[in-house]
C-alpha cells in the first residue's frame, strides 16, 4: 500500500509542475503578442507623423513661395492659393 501513495503523489506533483510550465508559457506568449501589437501601433504612429511632417513642410514651402509684389492682384492670387484647411492640425490631440 505505501507504494501506491508514493506513485499517486508523484503523478499529482508531475501534473502540477506541467500545469505551471504551461501557464507560464501562455503568460509569456501573451506578453510577446502585446509587445508586437505595441510595436505595430508605434510604427503606425511614426508613419503618420512623417506624413504630417511632409505635409507641413509642403505647406511651409508654399507659404514661402508667395509673390513679393504688393499690388492687389498679386495679393489676391496669393490668398486664393493659400490653403488653410490643415492650419493647426498638429494641435489636435487624440485620446489614446
């Protein structure tokens, strides 16, 4: 009879150890998936920031290319060509 208790105890101990190893593996696997998602979001945010910077540089270059003449026709043409749609877009803060 004592041999029977010993074998049951070792089987239960082995099952517990295997369960702990499986749970630990699942925990680290989930952590790796979360890190991959965070990296993907970071890359997406960086790419959108680059696009915003490029658009901002294009708008800055457009502003620099205004006509230096001070007659009313030139001033009106500069006003018509000035795009104010994205003015202050970098100030928009999105909730995370």
